[in-house]
């Protein structure tokens, strides 16, 4: 059985990916400092799959802690890197923390891999690398535009670091450019753990429906879109998780065409903020208390993915629709209300 190190594996996307890796008979080591997650997630994963992943609490931005992870698990053959800070607004207030943490983790992990001859690396990237696209849908060949936040810039810089490390033949890397991950595992045992007031739309919707938040504010309805609200490519987190397994298989099956590859991981379909709200109201059968507010600084108007390359080259396609996204997000919210972490 091949062993994959999943950094940040107790987090939202990480935990769903661990489940899919175990389902495909990979053995998983999770390294996580639990700064934005909870150890109970490990038990929840075990409940879903019947397999316990190895877990090591470690701050990978610390060189010696990172080394310890690789020393403890010499069987690691590939790494999926989720460990990173991810709040866009916070990154503008604490840019140095974001560069130090997100890039420090990446560099430390790559250094350990180099020293041990571990070749395969999957990076959690983002559609934020495209900025406000001029042409839609965005393709992998669309231009990278100047980042609007340090968070987004760490995603761009991580891709550059991987490109050059791969060019030096020290690693084979795949960057997965996620669009907007939402929803939760169908078991409702894992999902996105709220940390204070959510920044992202879906957790704000479910918390408003659950009565935790009084009102949802739609940030602007004067955008040049059909209903005036922003458009995003929402993707079910389980579909997203499966893309990582496909990327890992690609290495072991020697299917990669270049030492550094990058793929759009979206559905190819854009929904506006109001359309997502309507889908939620219809699927759950509740009326959401929402109001229209002013635009949020830094938001782009619209983005959705061209998925041709990920379908044809990677051999991956999102399967779940918007109703499955909202329904699973709601089931997870109800689970959290009953059994808070
Ligand atoms: C942002 C980041 C993305 C990152 C993601 C996950 C940018 C441009 N995008 O995505 O890189 O991966 O967060 O953290 O940096 N909205 C409301 N009311 C709310 C919350 C959101 O109307 O209470 C709207 C927003 O204005 C936006 C849409 O919902 O139009 C989606 O917002 P959000 O879920 O925060 O994700 P992004 O900003 O698209």
C-alpha cells in the first residue's frame, strides 16, 4: 500500500481528500498543527472509512518539526499540501504571517522531499491566480494577473516555486486550481468547521438558516451580471477531493506530460450569489433572511472554469450539482448544531 502525506489533512478540503485516498486504498499520514481544525476530525474520518489515518501534530513551517514528520514516516511516497492560512482579509492585515507560513511550509516540505528523493507533490492552488479574468470561462492558459491579496499571492508564488523546482528535476508537481469549494461529505461527519464569523458565502448561508446569524448580506447587486450579483463556480468538496486522488494516481501511473502541471478544478458552470441562495431555499425548504449590501472590497465580478483540460488530460470531472452542494452543506450544519466540535 502506498503512503501519502497529507499536510493540513484535518482541515476542510484535506479531511475529505483523506477519505477519498483511503477509499482508493492509499495509506495516509496526516500532519496538521490543528490551528484551524480539530483532532476529532481524525475520528470522524475513521468512522466514515473504517480506517484510521496516521496523525502527527506538527507545525510544518518549523524546519525541525517538518523533518520529524518525514523521519517518523519514512514510507511516505507523495505529498498533498493543504497546510496554509486561507483568510483573504486577514492576509491583507498580516501579510508577513501569510508569506512566512504558507511559503515556509512549502519550502520545508520540498526540502525534506529533496533530501529523501520523494518525487510527487500535489499543491492546493486557487482560481484566484487568474484575478478578474478578461475572457470567460478561464482556461489554464489564461493569464495570471497580479494578486489582490497576500493570500492569493502565496498561491501564485507557490506555483512559481514548484515550476522551478520541477525544472531542476527535484520534484514532479501538480497544482490544482480550485474554484469555490462548498458542501460536505454525505455522512455529515466532516465538513467546513466555522471559525468565528464566516467569510465565505455557504457557511454564512447555513448559519443564517440555523439561526446562528441574524441575516445574510449579499455583497452588491450592481455588478454587470444578469441578476447583478457576483458569479462563482461552486464545486462540491467531495468532487474536489477526488481530483487529488486522480492527480496522485497520475504520478504512479506515469501519466504526467510535464514535471509541473496545473489544472482547473471547477464544474465549468457559474452560479450567481442569488442563484445559490435560491437553490438553498428550494432544496432545504426555508426562506433565508437576507439583505442586499454594498460590494465587498477585493471581490471579482465573475469567474468560472473551462474544464476541458482537466476532463481530457487529467481524466477528472465534477459530478455533483448545486442542489447536492447546498443539501450536504445543510446536513453538515445540522450535525454541527447537534454535535459541535
Ligand atoms: C475567496 C478567494 C478564494 C479563496 C476562497 C476561500 C479571492 C478573489 N477569492 O473566494 O481565492 O480560495 O475565498 O477562502 O480572493 N458573499 C456574500 N455574502 C457573504 C459572503 C460572500 O454576498 O456573506 C459573496 C461574495 O461577495 C462573493 C461570493 O459570495 O461574490 C463568494 O464569496 P466567498 O465564498 O467569500 O468566496 P470568494 O471570495 O469567491
